[in-house]
């Protein structure tokens, strides 16, 4: 497994915390409707239904938790950012929400029947630790699932944004380094990381997602205003770079205009695994 021990985990965690605190409102408006497109697949994958004790790690503003409550599961959500948790509580009063760290879960061992984490793992400085913590608080025969964006080679939205920065700007702006954004977009990385803590029956599939914007001009401002890592990277470009990046994104987005709005395809990897009864 690749060694990421050179990363300053506390600096990266603080950066993620501050970023998501800043964008919580716009995230809820602009991004949560995108990430929620895979909610049904995630809940199906871990078998959420009536009475399931479910933990939603990095629950954000609570859309996945709310979908699980809709299935009459008993839902606990956790997120690092208080602003996110506050919105999750008001979206979904039937669930119990905690502010906390995925890498140090404030729950007793073997408490949950199922654990989900939608697009959280790429934001953790030590994802292996987060996977081990989910393993600890999961019951035997419990199911665990997480998602991660696929890399730009298989993800037109990410290709448009990051390709435009690569061509017209600077990818190496001064931000706290974190683990590679698309690490778990590779099935082998998911399998290795899950099997390393003891998970079995690992399956990895790819799910489509559509990013929707009213006009091509809305793409860049929305991404800047609602993401914790991409936003600051884009905001730190020079005026000329920013201008050229913006033009490239607008031109690229025009290819995806359909029925009066912009629909740019993307995809996530969904990794699912079981905690076996014999370990
Ligand atoms: C891209 S959002 C995903 C939110 C939600 N699951 C969704 O699908 O919309 C990533 C979330 O991870 C949370 N997060 C980042 N680092 C975390 C950590 N160490 N522990 C728990 N949550 C974390 C952020 O606050 C943010 O809400």
C-alpha cells in the first residue's frame, strides 16, 4: 500500500474543516443534490431497511441520513463540521447527529448493523484509520460502503475542471497536501484498503452522476463557492489564469447543454464489504 505518512494530517484536517464550514450553505444548495443521486444505490448495497442501526459517516447536510430514515432505519450521522451537522439536524430530526471525526468515532465497538460514507473518504487525511474505525463500530456480519469520485480519465466533470486548471493555471498552489483526491476511484485501492482491516466479500462498482447547472457560466462560481479543496485551488489562481480557466470551463460546458440547462456526466466508485463472523 502507498505510504502517505509525509502528509501533515492535522493541517489537512483543519483545512477540510475550515473549508466545509465556509461552504456548508452553498454545499447544501449546489452539491448535495448531486451526491444524493447515489443514495438509493448505497442504502441498497448495505441492506438498509426497517430497524437497521445505520451510521452515516461524513454525513454532510444529512440527505443520505434522511433517505435512510425514509426506509425506517435507526440513523446516526457524524460529520467533522458543526455547520454541516446543524443542517443535517434540521433536515432530519428523526436521526441523531454528532460532530466528530471519522478517524476517531465516538461510539462503542460493534454498535451498528451497517455503515455508509458517501464521498467522505477522499477528505480524510488517514482514510485507512477511518476504515478501521468503521470496522470497529460495525457488528459482525455488518455491511460497510463508501464512495469516491472516479479520476478525470473516467469522469468528464472532473476532466473539465481539472483539465482546465492544468492547461491554463497552476495545480501546485500553496494548500496543505492531502491524500490523492481520486485514490479510491481505483477499485484495487478500495479492495486493498478494505481487506487490510479484515473486510471480506468486497465488491466495487461504478455509478453515474450528473452535475446540473442553469448555464455554462454557473459552473466555475458554483464549484468555487461549494467545495473545500477544488474551490480554494481555483480561487488561488492569478487573475489571468482564472480568466482563462473560466473561459475554458464555459466553452467545455457548452458541449453539455441539453434541454435548457447544463448536464455534465461524472461517476463515483461504490465499494461495499462485509465484516465476517469468523475473523
Ligand atoms: C463531499 S462532503 C459529503 C457529504 C455527504 N456525505 C454527501 O454525500 O453530500 C464531505 C464531508 O466530509 C466531512 N468531513 C471531512 N473530514 C471529515 C472527518 N475527518 N470526519 C468526519 N467528516 C469529515 C465534511 O465536513 C463534509 O461534510
